[in-house]
C-alpha cells in the first residue's frame, strides 16, 4: 500500500475518511489505510477490516475497537513492522478464536478492558 493520503468529498454516498483512512459511509468497514501511519487505531464502530486494507503497511502497532468482528489474520502477515496488537476483551471473545494463533509473525498481544 503506497497511498499517503485519501480524500473523500463531503456527503459521498459510499465512502468517508476517518483519520485519513478510507471507510464505508456507515463506518462499519475499514477499506484502506494510509502508508504514513505508524500507530494505527481502527475507528470505533468498525465491524470489518477488508482484505488488503493494510497492504504491506509499515504500521508498528494496531489498536482494534470492541466492535470488530471480522479481520483476516493473513492481512497482518504483510505488516512486516507490526509489533503490538491492542484488542479489547469483548472483541477478542467475538473474533474467531484462532485469530491470534494464525498470525504468522512475532508480536505482542495486549488484551485491554472494554
């Protein structure tokens, strides 16, 4: 992913930007992140992180919201600098139980209170 900025015109029917990243208009899906973010915080209310949303991003830490339900663990394998994942207890319980076991890289998992 080599996108450095994303702009969506106001009142767009399908998309919006939150913290310079592309989300569905209702905010339920993270579609694409920007390359220049080292510590990425997925917006509250996001339910799904789409395939290739991070690409080969240089993020070092990822914070997931309690609302998250779907994330492809293979997606995070391409984030070569990812060292820390922060996830609320509720989200950890609702994601596929194999989510963290299937990530094929070393990282520190931080389970935080909701």
